[in-house]
C-alpha cells in the first residue's frame, strides 16, 4: 500500500504528497514509482491501490480535464459530481486481480473563482467501487488515502498542522512556506517509524490558482552561514512516471500484474 496526503491550505492553495513504494504480487517491495502528477490546468491527482488501475484513472481524468479551451480552469466541486461515473467506467474494465487491490484517487487544486481574500483550496478523494466523492470541508483538516490513512502515528502531525505556530509563521511573506514545514514533519515521522509498504521518500505538489510547484522531501545540510550547500543525506531514488516504463522495467505484464501501492 501507500500513503497519499492532501491538505487544503487556507492561504490559497492545496498540498498533496505521495510516497513511492510498490508492493509486487510475490510480496517484494521497491521504492520506484511516482504516484502524484499534475493532471489538468492547475489540477493535481494522486493514486493508491492497484498500480495499473491508478495509471488508468490518471490517464482518463487527465484526458477529460485537458479537453478545455486555453486558459480554462476547473471547479473541483463540479468535477467531483461527474468524475465518479467516468471512474466507474475505468474500474469496470479492469481485470478482477487488479480490482482486488482496490483503487483510490485524490484530486486537489485552488478554486478558480471562489475565496476571499485567498483562493478556496479544494481536496477530494474517491474510492472504489462506487467512487463517491469525499471532500475536505474544514479549512484546517487533511485527507489521506492508502495504508497510511489508517496509521494514527503518521496522520497525527498532519492533523495537528495548525497547532504549530512556528510552522504557520513560515507562510508569512513566502507562499507555500507551510508545505516545507509539513513535509519535514511527515519525513521525520516516516523515518522514525518505518512501516512495511510505505516509503519514507515522498513527492509533493502545491496547487495554486495559477501554477503548480513540484518538490520532494530530500534532506540537505548547509554550512551555518549558508554559504555552501552540502551533499544531501536523503535522496529520492530514480522513479518511473508511466505504467509503460514501469511495466518494461518490471519484466513485462506477468511480473507487473497485481502490483499495488
């Protein structure tokens, strides 16, 4: 399984982060897969469950969201109403072995019109087999999918995000500042409590109203005067970013079948 976290930030953007571990049918695991992407005009998505189904879901939602006039934007509150029917269509054509692994999808962005003084952040999760939308309604809440959503020790730092005044101060004069503190807290918890099926390496996307920013949780050290950046001590390994490359590197359909995350 995996851990994907989505957080609507009341300062006008949404954060999503996802680990990179894959569990194969024989029980072996490998840190090798990016599970979070920009899927439309300033809309991001991430998946958990069957790797094959996850990429099929991303492909479908990306096709639908990018079929828009230049400069167009999406209201996720409206997307959440029609997406379940499309998700179900994808789900119904997947092999039974893949369906047994389940499928969850998260979508997040900043609302193109709503919000005052900052854009309204939007985060939705959808879970097989019905894919009914689950939206994050509270301004200071979070949403998790995958195995990590059931692990209290992992979710606590995200749920307590706004109780940390020092963390909130990072946002002052620096849009996206909360994200740097949040990913640091998550990384510390992942490293302190390793759990089978979840990698400590994570990709993070920040969805603003007019752009998306990508980063990860590499850890680097600096000299005290910050005159030189030293070698990172925690580095994101190479990852696959499509089902095709994952399939080829895994040795074909037989080995990649029923891989989960």
